[in-house]
């Protein structure tokens, strides 16, 4: 028992080192091209080098998340190929250690890398990417706020339980630049030319509110000089109306932003708020399940790297096997992108679109190892 455990730990350590080296190399390479692209975009604007470097630096954790599966695949290929070239795997098999025995360590390491990226790197990546995108929009695209993202009138839907326990409210208006609450100092999201429709669960008209301005602050829409129309179409005198809501300016902004800018830990609650407010949460659900599937995808990449790189050098065909391993990794990447597009359009269920690449890669890797080791 001591020999298999010791050798498995040795293989896992070699696998981890090569994966980390490959992750650093791929992240640096992709970040360099990203930085060059930002410099190209900034060439026609008066943007300093330090600002461009800041945006590129803030995107580095996001880049690491994107290249992580490839880093595990290529790092595993290099690690197992070096073990096979030095005949260490041959000696291990001669000592009675099967491939399934010494692959346990790398599989555990890959699963831990994937889980660590989901639980730890994802929140850091989301926070830094959100800041990078805001800076990019402000200095390179000259955009800011929801008005630039929504383009015209903003339509929101939320629960309205005051007149009906299952009722809904639909609010529409033109976004204006956020102000500041003089009492709290917090940002206030504003709308102009506001219309608010109140509808029952049976799609029956319950009332309407018209106001020249509305501000979102302290958990409520504050509609100034609002005129309310009841179900009898009778107008009330103009007054200030507070309409409770779960929306915040940040949530409205985030609903238009990329799901990559949201932490794994806040996605479930944010998805619930989006759906209650009438926004589509398909992209956010896809992102959440993709992060959940990342440990399985990491394990699949580790097993694929083993299957394509443990061939003994004296048998020949090593270069072809290594090339096939890289090709398999890119095929898995292509499958992930295709299923992701189908998931965003609703053609595929979100869960299937997110988990299919990881499951397909894992099954192919296990089948390859069974064929090579036990076939």
C-alpha cells in the first residue's frame, strides 16, 4: 500500500507543477494579446498607457478562468509524457501499479483546481472584470450607466402584492444619469417620463401611474408629481408615490452586464431577482451551471491528457498521440461554445448546455483509458 500511495503522490505533484506552469504561460500569452488589442483601441483616443495597463491587469483573473481547462490538458500531457519518456510509468506498471492507481492523485488535484477556481478565483475574477469593463466603457467607449446599455426606454417588471398577492407591475421610462441621495450619499438611479402599469395575476388591469420623474432609492421607486389612475380610470391629484421594489441600481446595471462580472456565490440570488423583475436569466443560469461543472471538466481534461500521453516512446507514434490530445481539447472547447450558444437561445436546456461538454469529455477520457489499459 505504501508504494502505490507514494508513487501516486509523486505523479500528482508533477502534474500540479506542470499545470500551474502551463496556466501561468497561457495566461501571460493571452493577456499580452489582450493588452495589445487595448493599445490598438486606445491609439485613437487620449488614454494614458497606465490606464490601458490597468484595464489589462484587471482582466488577468478572467483570462486565467478561460484558459484553465487548456492549462490542465496541456500541463497533464507534458507531465505524463515526461514520465513515460523517462520510463517511470513502465517501472510503476512492472511493480504492479495500474494506471488507475497512479491516476487517482492527478484526478484529485484536477478536481481541487476546478473547485478552487469556482469557489475562490471566480469571485475575484468577477469583481476585477466588472471594474475593468466599467473603466473600458468610460475611457475607450465613452459609455456609462444603463442609458448607454439600454438604448432608449427601459422596461422593468416586478412583483406587486399590494393589490393582488400574485400581481405584477411593469415600469417604463427613459434612464437619466444617476444622482446622489443628499441624506445617505448613495447613488440614486433615475427615470424620466415614467409609466407604471399594475396588473393582476389574471392579467386584469388594476391601475396606472404617470409621473415626470422617478428615483430608485432605499428599496422603493419614488415617483414625483405622480398621477394615479384606478381600475375605474379616474385620476387622483398629483402627489409623491413610493412603490416598494427589490431592485437596486447595481442590479439593474448588472442585468445588462456580462454574467462573467458576477461572483459564483451571488449568482443564485441574482437569478431569482432577475426573474422576479422580468429580466431574462438564461445567460446567468448558464454561467452558474458552467462554474458548477468546472471541476468535472478539469477531471475530464486530466484523464484526456493521461490517455493521449502515456504511450511508451519505443512503440512510436508519440507525436501523433500528443497532437490528437491537443485536438481533442480544442474539440471539447468547440463543443462547449456551441452548446453555450444553443443554451443562450433556449434551444437546449441550460443544465444540458452547461454540463454536456464536461460529461462528454469525461466519458471519452474514461473510454480511451479503458481501451488503452484494459482493452
